[in-house]
C-alpha cells in the first residue's frame, strides 16, 4: 500500500473548509484542473453519492469514478475510487484550531494487479504533487483568495 498524507492550516471555520472538500460542486469550482463532473446518482452530497470527475493529469484528461463512503459534517469525508487496478481511498479530516482549521488529507492506494503494483510507487511523487496543489487551492478559496 502507498499512502500520501498532506495537511494545511487554514484561516477559516471548519464548516467552510468542509464545504470546500466534501461538496463536489464546490470542489470542482476551486480546482482549475477539473474539467468536468457528472453525477451518477440523484444525490450530490453524502454517503452513496457517485460521480465521474474529469481532470487534467500529466497533460492529459483522465476520468475517475468516485463514491462518497463516509460523510460526517463538518469533520470528515471519505471518497473511494477503483482506477487502474488500484483502490484509491481518500479521507479529508477537518479539525478546529484557534486560528481556523487544520485540513488533513490521507490517500491510501491499494494496488490489486501486477501492473498497478509496479506503477503505483512510481507515480506517487506525481500524485503527491497534484494533491498538494489541490490542497493549496482549497486553502486559497477558504481564506478568500480564490
């Protein structure tokens, strides 16, 4: 398993930070790399919500189907995707701090195929860089800089 953990201190209330990461329509407007979101369920928030997210990765468009498997406002949200022979399990946790919030994202990648087991460690730096940029965009939006 490969794990990527990223944190950001954000000068905003936990509810604002949770809105930014847990509500797909908001997250889409924050992230310039996301080119399209298509909901596959009637629900747009909460457990069971499924959607396809298309974003630019490595100069090319890639579409991933994600499902919200845990939803605990304003504390945490979990998104799970099966892509390229790997289960991508991502949890965003929002903790209140005196000066705002601490946002932590933990992404576990569990490869299931021989190819995915070989490729996942190689792409970890690229994924970590992209996730860091996503978190920077969330921070900027929450702090009113977007």
